[in-house]
């Protein structure tokens, strides 16, 4: 398990037998996205399997974060893996809906 956190942002990566689970909390913005991208890079380079991203504790999401998530999804798909958004917070669902990107992601369940 890999855990990185700041006062307003945290990312926790856990490897299972068939998938990786990433729990993200706090604000996803210009300041935190480099740290998020670094954590996601490690997942893409890790063992094969789908990746579940728990977004239930995300309190803010900007366009920088959208770019990181879309790029991460594309990188996974290019190596035959799938990204699933799990329990996106109402804030995340709203931003994905407004941006027209909600349908671009597999969503396991939603809090909105």
C-alpha cells in the first residue's frame, strides 16, 4: 500500500489480486494534480488489472484534474486495462456532467 497525503489532499493505492484500488480525498486541482499524476503513473506501470478509483471523499475537482483522469483512463486502455470510478462524490458527478465527460468513464456507483 502506498499513501501520500497533504492537509487537503490524499491518495492511497492498494493492490489486490485482480485490480488496484485508489482512494482519493480532498481537493483535486492545479496544486495537487502533480502528486496525483505521480501516483497514477505508478499504477499504470504496476501489475496488470483494472483500476478502481474511489472518489467519494473528493471535495473539489477542476479542469486540471479532469485532464489527469482522462489521460490516466487513456493510458490504461492503451494497455488493455479498465478504469472504474467508484462512488464519485456529488461534486465530481456535477463536474463530469457539466464537462460532458461522465459518459466517458465507467462508474460503479454514485453518491449523487
